[in-house]
C-alpha cells in the first residue's frame, strides 16, 4: 500500500468511526425541533378558539413544514461538518502515528514521487535526448523541522534501499536529506534542480478529497450503518 493509499484509508476509517455518534446527536437536535414546533402548534390551536378552528390545520401544517425544513437543515449542516472533520482530522491522526508507521507512510510517498520523476526523466530522454536535458545532481528531501529530527535520516536510508533495488545504486545515492526545513505540518517536499514537488500531507489530503469524498459520504450516511 502506497503512502497516498494509506492516507485515503485513514480518512475513511476515521470517518466511519465518528459517524454514529455525530449523526445520533444531529437526529436528537432534529427531533427536539419537531417536538418544539408541534407544541407551538397546539398552543396556537388552544389560543385561537373555536371560531378559528378551521384555520388550525393550515397553521399546524405550516409549523410542521417549517420544523421539517429546519430539521433537514440541521442534518445537512451536521453532515457537512462531519465530512469536513473527517478530512481535517486525518492530518492530526496521521501525525500522531507511531514513529515506525509514520516513517513507512513517508517512505511510500517519497518512493512513489521518485519513481514518477524517474519515469518522467526516462520519457524525456526518449523524446529529447540526453544533451537537451539538465543534469540532476541530487534529489533533496525537505521535511518540517520536527520530522527532520524525528525520522529524516531513517527516511532517506529506507527509500535509498528501495531505489537501489528498483533503479540502481547511482540513482539511490542522489537522494539526500536537505539541510533546509519546510513550513509544513507533515509530509515532505522533494526538490531537484529548479523544481520542488509538494508532497505535504495537507496538500495530499486536499488533492484526494474530490476523489474520495463520495466514498466518505457513503460510509458516514449509509442508511444501514447510520441506523
């Protein structure tokens, strides 16, 4: 499983774990509103007297309609909040992973990014030839100050081993830990030449949201699961 797939799985798992409690609270609020409007309708019916009894049905219908609309709005708001929370909470949960798991996640991200870059270079060589391409002397891994201290050397060593098995020692030795740090909460930036590839966790979570949001919604609000 790649680092990106791990992030996606984590978002969905967290959303599923939180769904029942938050939906129960939303339904509780909705029921309270419906009960409140029913009580108001009864009060109105008692106040207006027999002479306006014929209007009660219309008054109660409008009150119930208003209550139902507010109840729906609460549920929609809670659903939107829950979906946002599923994605917002993913970052903090990933950052709190045990060191070994977090290292493997970053290694998956970095290894995938390197393979994509190497494939791009291969295609460019076929199209344009070696002479027209800039020589990339190193691939710098830039981490946050905290992550650099936490796992920087281990991360580079881990991915160097993967690259050596996949692409050869010459490529692996070009992967280095940068002395620079990045203003990111987690993830990494891969810099080579004039290019800086942003693989920060916040950017990756935002980039996959459109592709997995429907699945998260299904996990959270599937009728069978929510009941």
